[in-house]
């Protein structure tokens, strides 16, 4: 009888460990950090000047939908890895010259701090720490953002376009990670 109970416990332990990604940080902290990043992006919008919409630039900066589609069908850990890459790329992007944007420096610093803590927290949920997958198409989409920034001279209008696009991307990965939460 004791061996049956032990067998059932071992089976349940192995099954539950392999069936989904279990991470306390994600379950307890992700939503708060995500909300904080959206609040800070909204604060940045409130400090922005009115802009005219550049349809060509908007199309250029939009992330291809197939990347999210692929990520949404991926294994739980791959969803987290995809999200961490977006957060890392966002930090790199917002570390560029944004002096022409009408955002307060403190708000940008707070945003970068929240995104950094969010990436670190999610990174702690990845079991294969040594194996870092890097999505080249995702990286190239952020390179396009950098290219548009350079083309438009890092001006306030293009930074507002970038801010909107980053918010859109972060909302998509928020949905991606929320699908994994308990």
C-alpha cells in the first residue's frame, strides 16, 4: 500500500513539473510590474507633445503578427524567453538618446527600472538558464525601430511613435504571460 502511494506521489510530481511552468515570481509579481510599466508609458504620453501620424513609419515599426502567433503556440518556457527578449530589447531601445522627447528623465528611468526588474524576475523562471534562445526576427524588428529613430533624428514625434509601439508590444506579451498564470 505504501509503495502505491509513493508511486502516485512520484507520478504526480513528475507530471505537474512537466506540464506547465511553475514560478512564484510570475504568479505573484508579473501583473504588478506589467501594470507599473503601462502606467509609466501612459505618464510619458501625458507629457508628450501633439504629433502628426506618419503612416509609413507606423507600418515600419509594427511588430510582425506572426512572431506573436508563433510565441502564443510555443511551450511555456519559450513564451517566457520571448517575453524576456522583448523586455531586454525595450531596455536597449529606451537607453538611446531620447532627449528630444518631452518625457521627464525620472519617468524614463523608472520605466527602465521596472522593465529591468520584470525581465530579471522572468529570467528566474527559465529552467534552462545556460541556453539562451534568441529570436533573430524579433531582434530585427527592434533594429527597425532604431533605424526609424535614426532616420527621423531621434525627434519627439518619432519617440512618441516608438512609445506607442512599445506599449502595444508589452500589452501583447502581457497577454502571453497571463495565459501561463494560475
